[in-house]
């Protein structure tokens, strides 16, 4: 499966994690903060790591530097460990929260394994999350379908040799420009979504915006599967063509409706809706 990133909470403390080697790997610094409430969890972990290294403990070897998103929205190499490694590390951290954390760690790991065996559980969990945020059932159905279409597209790109996140972003921008006349970044500005926030653009789209986003990405997937592009320049042309199909459909729809479907409306500024911007990273 493709590498995923996510944030989970332990007693209201944020724990970043990433899917690596078929299991969740957790940020060691975040766990140090959750267990110790240290004002500088990074320094705490550095000192602990130095001590463990001096003691020739093998615990440090359980850690790998993996890219996680920081508060500035950028991704940096961060010491992470698997559940087994984390359990070994917390044995070296004196904290009354250690036992509750072990139970929590087992729970979040088990939930993910269930979702791998039964993908419908992951979809149901996401549906419940959106419902808690106040989204309508009709909107949620479109959003979940859009996520599935997006995953199919990224899997297609990966099969054709596209692996860099920057390349995914470039191709996504081509589809967006052809569909809406704006890149995702420009679209965020149009909707007045803070550029440095982790807010996901699609979680702030209207029904019609979601529909045309899906159309552009689905058509791009179909063209790619038919033509099997091999180099980035060919992928960009395919992405532009897929987006153009959705763009033409959007323009025809706007003619019929007598108005633009590109909306400034978003769930951050709509005072009549009890909704929040949330980020799941698939812009």
C-alpha cells in the first residue's frame, strides 16, 4: 500500500505517525512530549538518545528518520519508531502515563490493521469524522467517492513511474488549472483559506466543485491507462487533457446555470454551517 501520514491524539496531545514497512511508525519527539510535558521535547529526546547510545542500548537502532509534517507545513526528517520500538523507548522514560500509553498504542495499531483487512472500516471511520464536523450526508458521499478516485489516480501514476510528491503536485496542478483555471494554491487564496494552514482544499469545496474535481481526475486516470505515458512531459499532457474535459463540462454547466460554479464559499467562513476545515493531504 502507499505511504500514508496521519495525526492521532493521546490525552489531547498530538502524535504524528506515518505508514512505513506495513505498519505505523510514530514520532519519538511527540511521544516524549506526550509522556513528559517537556517544554523542549526535542532536547529531551536528544539527551535520552545520547544516554542510550552511551549505554550501548540497542533501542536507538529501532529509530529511522522519516519525513513528517511540522507546524510550518513543511516535511522534515524526524526520528520515528514502530510500535515495538516505541514500547522499548518508553521503558526509558519515567512517566505515570507510560501504561495508559501502551494501551493506547495497542489500540491505534489494531484499528489500522482492521482497516487494512476490511477497507470499509476505514471509509466508515472517515464518514463518522465528517459527520462529527457537521458535513451533510450528500456532501460526504461525494467527498468519499472523490477520495477513492484520487487514490486510483495516484496508484496509476505510481505504476507509470511517478513517485515524487513534487511530481504528484505538478500533475495535480495541471488538472486543476485545466478544470478551474487555478492551481490548488490559487484556489485556496480564492476561497480565503490561509496558505500556511493544513486545511484541505477539497474539504472546503461545494458539491459541484467536488464533482468537477472528480471528473477531471477520473478522465485523467482513464487516458493514462489507455495511453501509458512514460515520461513526465507526457504525464503533464495527459493531466491537462483530463482536466480540460472537466473544464469544458464546467463551462457548459455555468452557461446553463447562468453563474460560475467556482465559489468563494468555504467551511471556514460560512457562519451558517457548523463546519471546520480539516486536512487529509490529498489536494
